[in-house]
């Protein structure tokens, strides 16, 4: 897992992506040398709400609740880290 650091901050949401809402700041930073690392934030049923690679997303809205943060190699259907 070559020097991998992930930060997920401030996940207190109001409504789902794409609707009008008060945006909460979510900063995801993945640092490392493996370009095949992917991540996702999923719902209770396992469907991804947001996913990416070595990138950052900001101003994404979520309903109140807890959401798993997943990291994996290649596409997030393959190998979990």
C-alpha cells in the first residue's frame, strides 16, 4: 500500500448530489505512487455515490447518515485495500 494516506473530512450532509443544498466541504486527498488506486463513497446497499482516483472532490451534498469510504486497486470492483 505504498505510502497511501487518505483524508475524509466533514461528512455531515443535507441532501443528495445534484439537488439544491447547503454544501458541506469534503476533501479527499490520496497521496502515493500507485496510479491504479481508486476510491468510492457508497450507500448502505453498496452502490457508489461518488468515486475517483488520485483526485479531489469538493462541495458534494449527502443526506444525513454514515457512508463507507472504500479504497481499492484498479476499479473498485476488484481488490479492496
